[in-house]
C-alpha cells in the first residue's frame, strides 16, 4: 500500500505544472532537406498525423492560435494538469470530417467517440526531446485510456531507412513524417529541432538499365536506372513488390515515380517506383 502511494505521488510530481492561460508558444516545424539534414540518426521520427493540432493547457484544449476546442468532459477527464502537445485525429485521409467534429461549439459525444488524442510532446524547456518522449509515453501508459495515445518515435541510421519508412506509410495514406532532434530542448517558434517531410510529387522516366539486388533481393531487381525527360540519370530502388523485382519493367519502358522535391543538383529526392505507364 505504501509503495502504491509513493508511485502515485511521483506521478503527480512528474506530470504537474502550471497551465497555459493564453495563446500557447509552440514548436513549429521547418521542412526537411536531405542536403542539410543528413545525419538522420540524430532524429526521432514519427508519422505526421493529418489532424487538428491541439495543446492541452492542463484544463482545456486550445488550437495553436489559442482558440478553445470544446471537447466532451469524458474525453479530457483523465488528462493531467500539465501542458501537452498533440493532434486530435480520427483516421488517415479524414481531415474534413474531423475538423467539423472538433470545431463544433457543443461537442457531439457520438462523433467524439471516433477521435483520439495523439500526444507527440510534453513540453519542458529543461529536457531534451528523447527525455520528453519517455515522459509522455509513461504518462499515456498511466492514463490507460484508448482515446489518449502516445505517438511512437523511431530511429533510423540513414536516409535510405527514412525513405523506406516514409514511402511505406504515405502509400497507406499517411500525411508524411516528423523528425524531432533527439537532443534538442523545447523552444517555441520555427525551429530546426522539428522537421516535416510530406508526400511526393510524381513524374515519368525511361528505364535504361536494371541494377542487381543485394541481400534479400539477390537474384532480383535492386534498382532501375532511368533517364528523365530532361536527360537526368538517376536510380529508383524503392516502391517495388517482390513480384515486380522478379519481373521488372522492361528496358525502354516508361515508368511513373514519386518524389519529394529536388536536390540542389536537380535530381528527384526520395524517388520511389509507382507504376509502369501503359501504352495507349
């Protein structure tokens, strides 16, 4: 019994602070640039949720502009007296409906049953993000409510791993990814401590060669060597199914690929195979 009381006391101390009473000073993301941000191992990476940014002040939800979000009492009853940052969210590619739910002055309980609060930060200017991640994860475990969720953070060793993760979740409808500098303390405003990477554009290129695969792709396609309409040569190594790697697009065929902007050399960033353009 004594041990339980001490655990509860520690929890209260850890997660209590004064609540925000005006427009919150929040961390805003810059755009990820592969040329500038090449040490991916320094970041914790998570899915970017296409929801409504919601700051829990300790007593209520407010938007990034400080406007009150009227959530049902049952939705917020388990939240602590501390500042949390997160996203009110329902599911991928459902922003319009969600926006209508959370912006209604008199909340509809039935509609709010579909909403979750995705916590991605527990701001504390004395702690680096990796420590804040541990804190908000522990908090969500303690709350133990299905509609209050901790955003999972991942580490990647290089841009290739980041690219694979990005391509995988955006193909499933995710908005993109967020990159938190793990050793950065919290500060308000636009900062390189938080980066965002959103989905690709698309374009076409002609296949000029098949590059062999390695490891689990030995004996199959590793990447396509392609030539763009402007004459640029580059490789596409992600986005293929195993069947496509075993029977790749023919040399001379035109493929559509997705990408996220261009490098300073004009090459597509994070090029990923989308489909073969069929002849009419």
